[in-house]
């Protein structure tokens, strides 16, 4: 692995335009922010991650932007501020914002049934595991699946909050049906083709009665296409990326930006990284055909671009004169809609809004009975959702902080890097 001996002041590829400030001018400590680099470098030195790009902003000003390690270890290409990353489920927040833009135009209510636009969802069935006796060389307790009609329609709110009843595969009880959905996928299909097959898979839960992570945001993305008359890629580009000046965010990366694309890695048996997806024209994030726009994942982006998206949300829907949503819609999206339903994915969130995991707000809940769900010092009302390659953003409305860290390791459940990063950012607040 190439040793990264750069200092923070070194000139490296990727001079990017951001609203910068001295940390002390916005109530943060330069010295304490310096701890981030030391901590991130430890992960690189142990070969647990290839490299990291870190960004911290407060009150709309970037006070910390740093890189350590490599974007492509095997070719000794160092990480840079303009490195392009697979952001996976960080796509979901953008897709959710896109649909809420159409909500603001009066096209639907959150309570509307999805079947109004996608008839295949008109008669959902819920799979229930029923106990039976099996006598094979003795008595064994097994099970079989029976289907029952859903007791309510799947609504748009259900999709945005992951309460539609879709199961998380492979944990779901209809794994075989899900496998058929994937087996039928063709190279040149669209997300609409997938959604129509997905609608035929029985639900794991009654709609509205459980939170379960799923491909629901693919359905959200297809709704954007149906209502707007544009592909999801076109809607993102024209309605979000151009207004927000996000020139490096794509479903499929242009070849002329390949030199900035990070390699992807996975932990080996010793947990040290192994290459899984080289930044070559053969990567699925580059290869033709460019027809499948997931909604629930698939985007690539830079830390600058994604900062601009998150700062827009923290500003109440506006950035540099471009208004994407109203302040009231952002408030609606970053308010918990899931009540006391358990959010089983590990993280700080104690509930889910419309596209974001939310740390429960003290104004609505007794904090003594609703503690933080993670080890880091989050403010109540903070919101976030990360990506499968260990990319991670969050916004803290109370402290007016946006923090983002980007690396490329999947899976990453053996790492504490995301939780540690949140703590490192928050300990640098000194006002």
C-alpha cells in the first residue's frame, strides 16, 4: 500500500471550490479538527480502508477538508478532494427529495395509494409463516408460508418511510420469490421493469406495521418517472444536480472522469482490504447500457457535490439562490413518521422520516425514555443515511453542522470508522 506522507497544506489533485472558513470563526477548533486526520490515517495504516476524504462544515462554511490514503491502492493513486465514490444508499435521500418536489407541485398526497400510478400494487398479499408438523424420522417443527390480503393499501408515505411491508432480503421469508425477481432482470431493462416484478412479491409485513429496509426507494424513483414524464436520471440532472451545481454526480460515470473514480474493496479473512471493483471501463458504474436508474442506489459522487446537497437540506431547501424544496417540506422530511417502530439497522437514529434516519427530537419526546441509539454525541433532530461502501453524511440542525466521510469498503460492519468520525467532528465544537 502506498504510504501517504502528505500534510494538510500539500497541493494535491482536486482543487475544488467550496465556501471555506477558519474553524474558529464558526465556533470550532483547528487543533481538535486535526484529530480527524490522525484517526483516519490509523485505518489506512492497518489496511482496513484504502483511503478517506473528510469534510466538516458549520453555518454553511467548510472548516475541514482533508484526504488520507489511496483512491486506487494497486496503482498507487492517492486520494484527492475530487475523487469520485460509489455512494450506494446515499442515493435514497436524493430520490426522496425528487418525489417531494413533485409533492410540492400538487401531484399527490402522502396518503395516496401507490396503485394509483402503478396498478401492479393494487392487491398486495402478505406472507405469513404458519407452523406445521413434519414427521421425517421423528417429529420436527417446521413451517410453511401462507398468503393473506393486506389490510390496507401501500401508500406513498409507506414507501418513503420503509414501512410498505417489503422484506429485507435475504432475511425475508419469501427469498425464493425475490430470487425470481432478480433472475428475470435483463441487461437493458429499466427500473420500471423491475418495479412491476417487485410488486408481485408477497410482503413480509402488513403495510405500516413494521420498519424494514428494502428496495422501496426504487418504487419511489419510478413514481418520479411516471409523474414527471422524465427518466430518473433526467430528473436528477435537470431539477437537482444542475441547480445545485453538482457536476460530478451520475448514475453512470463518463469515461473522461475515470481517472478520478475510486476502486472498491472488501475485507479479506484478515480484514485487510482486497480489490473488488477496479476503476476501469468494465465497472458496472460505467458500462453500457445506461438504462437502469435504481432510485435506491447506484449514484457516484464527490464529497463536494454531496455536501452541496446536504447543505441545501440544512438551509431549509435552498442553496446559493437555487430553491429545491420549501423549509416546511424539509421539516416534514426530517420529522419522525414511524412512531415507536424499531429501526433495526444499527445507527444513531430512533426513527425514520421521509428518506432519512432521524435522531428523536427532544421537543416531542422525553429524552430520559428515548436515549441516543448509538455511541456518538448526536444532537436530537440530526438526520442521516449512509451508503453500503462506508460513505457517510449527516446534518445537525441544532449545531448547524454537516459532516461527510467517504471511503470504499463493502461490507464495513467490522469497522467503527463512521461512529468515530461523528465523535471526532463533534468534539471539535468549542462555542
